[in-house]
C-alpha cells in the first residue's frame, strides 16, 4: 500500500505551459534567436533549464547558456511565471482525497522549490503538500533519483510505500532509477503509448483517474 505520493509539478499538478512559452519567446526575440515553434518549447518542459536552453538555442558554450538562464529569470520568469501557472481542476480534489486517507503528498521537480512555493502560496496548498524538493535541493537532477531518495530518507520510507506520478519520460526514468512505482499522466507533451516501454502501475488521462491503493 502506498502511503507517500510524490508528484512532478509542471504538466502534472499544474499547467505552466503559457508562462514557460511566453518567457522563452520573449527571451528569444530579445536575444535574436528568432521564432522557435511552441511544440518544441513544450517538449522541453520537465528538463533542467540548462538542458532546455541548450536544446532550444543550439548554444554549446556554458557561459552563454547560463547567462540566458539568468536573463530568462530576471527579465521574464520572475514577473510572468506564477500568474500564468494554473493548477489542473483535478489537483486539489485529488490532494484532499489523499490527505484525508492519511497519506503524505510531496513534490519532486526540476523547477526551483522557490518558484513552486510561490504557486503553493497563491493556491493555499500548504495543508496539502508536505514537502517540495526542487532542483536547488539535489546534487543531480531528474532522472537521477536524488529527489525521491531525499524524501525517502527524510521520512524513513520504504521504496514500496512510494508512488511517483509524472507526465514525462524523464519522470518514468526517475521512478525506475529510484526503485519506486510510477504512474504516468498524459496532461503533458508525452503520449500514453510512449510510457509503455517503462515500468508503470497506471497511465492516466488526468489525475482524477489515480487509484490510491
């Protein structure tokens, strides 16, 4: 029986696509990279910001990539991300159900903990989320198992008591690397058929279909 449910954030609990795309598009326009197709940007959601920036711009110089990340944050993301991030309609009902059943609900994401906490504050989720592990909290980001293992160690959990829920193949790989069960949700840019190559207990259309065992 699962007693701890760990969620990815973007495209799993919340739809931040509009904010992410908007910030990238403004950055690319201002920095001379031209128009990059929206689907290409969406497919990077869930990657580390470094990997996403490198893939979308084609830059290989680490100094330039890190400067673009800095500009993304200070010019655009700090202003536009949270107002353009919205919980899925199924998120709060699911979290309430899991908490009423006595479960622990946590988040492990390649987004920063500080940014996720801004949405938690905005949506008044403090009583529903027990722990947030962002990219600044781990030595190695997903698909490394560090984030899940941090929660496992913090709460003294057995791997078989944890279910990780995410929308990307990176999430599927993370669960596999951590040795925990995985449930895929198709509210992101990854199709259900793409998850079949990875261990999973469920492939969900949305979070309302999650079965709590």
